[in-house]
């Protein structure tokens, strides 16, 4: 391990469990091992001001307490083994039926009861200097939350010199299993203490995954044209949304968020087939966010890049199966530009 990899901000991490990265532009990223969670992302504006563009809590205990709320917000967390909902927690793989733990009405959500967002991940390396990064890993035991196979997951956050947050996942399994990892930051380009209602949203998608009232996919895809889901041209962030957009698998921008107040733009790139847009996370008055902020339903917007919810139960959806000898790979980039 290099000297830079050994530089783990020892004093700070020992006291608060927070790891901090800073690029040459002054952008800052903070991560905690609990949930492999992104707790802060400060982006420099042209006037030199730093804006913290993600919601979060000041302490690790705040993140733990957030899972005691009705409708846990998964603030900045790494989500797995399976992001999104699985109908009644059931799926079939290789002729065998599996029953996952139920934690969302009659369904399994975001990996079940003791999911990846609640686990303390290992910190494997921290690099400083150009394109600083932090690498974390978690070993999920076979049958954890009733998923088959021992799953070994690695995750790297990189803060590039182009002010990009780059998230790369890899996973291997000891037997065939299903997997769908995602990142669950709530973004707000006016700063985490503001709201997103005045920000412009673009989603480069022709279709959206149709869902039932309980947000389980019907198996159909809806054309977004002439519907409330048509964000192909800029519209203000919706007051509430919880839907998966079907995006093309190429290197182009999948979604954009822009703030007229700060002139800050965020472009989302991913190699995943879906971008799940979510507005509505709410801590209410029960739990204060960073800097004693009261977060509400419009405090932030999530761009959860992932496979489709309930994909194991829809053969025409992209496969969520990770075979024993294969490697799961997923890369998502959130690129920030001060205009």
C-alpha cells in the first residue's frame, strides 16, 4: 500500500468515523463506513463558495437513527443486495423458489431488513492527491436476508479533478444469486438546507416502468410522451416522484439537474438500464439533519442508477442474475459544473 493509501485522515476517522477527500479544485467528499454512506459533497462555485449538495447527518448515530423512522430515507447510503422492490419478496432462480425478508408492506425493499445500508463496511484504501478515492468492501454471508450465495462486494468513490463523483461497484458470488446495487444520495444544488422545487430536471428517457399502486412493476413500459413523466425537456422538480426511467445503455448523459440560483449543473452518467428518480424522503421533525436542518419531502432528489425493480420476476427485464463465475460491474458518474 502506498503512502497516499496509508493517509486515512487517521485522527478524524478515529474520532468521528468520517473519511474526507479533497481534489485540487477544493471539492470535498465525506464518507462513513456505516452503509458505505456519502455524508457530504461540497462543490465549488465560480465565486469560490462551496455548496454541500447532498443531504445527511452530522454523526454516524444520526444515520443509524434514521432507520428507525417510518419510511427510512436511506440518506446517502449504498443499497443492496437488491435496490428497489421485489414483489412479495419472492423470486425463482435455477428452478428453486426463494422467500426474502419483507420490510415494505407485503414486499421486500432495498435488500430487506438488515440490508447493506445498515452494515459497517471495511475501508480498504484511501488515496490522496490527484483524483482522490476511497475503496470499501463488504462480505455478505450466504443466505443473508435469504439471498443465495456468499456475495463479496467492493465499492470505490472517486472525486475527480473534473469535479465528478465516480462510483464503481464490483461483486462476485459463491453461487448464482441476484444483485442490484445503487447509491441513494439526496441531491440539492442550492445546498442541503434548501429545497429542490426551483431546480430544473431533465431525464433522457422515452419510457418509464409502469407500476401498480404499491410501486411493483406491472411488466409494461409506458411512453413518457404526453404524460407527467416527460422530462425530455427541462421541467421543475416534481413535488413527489418514485419511478424508474428506462435509459439507453451508452455514454451519454442520462439525467441532468440544474439550479438557476447557483448556476450549478449536475449530469448523471451510468451503464445501468434504469434511473430511479425519487422525491419525497422525509425526516420530519423527528431527526435533524446536518447543521440542525429540518429535512422535508422537497429537501432533495435521488438519482438511483440501477436495474429495474422486481426484475427477477420479469423475464423481459434486464437480467439481475449474477452467476457463480461472473463479475458484477456497475459504474455511475455524477458530474458537476459551475456555469
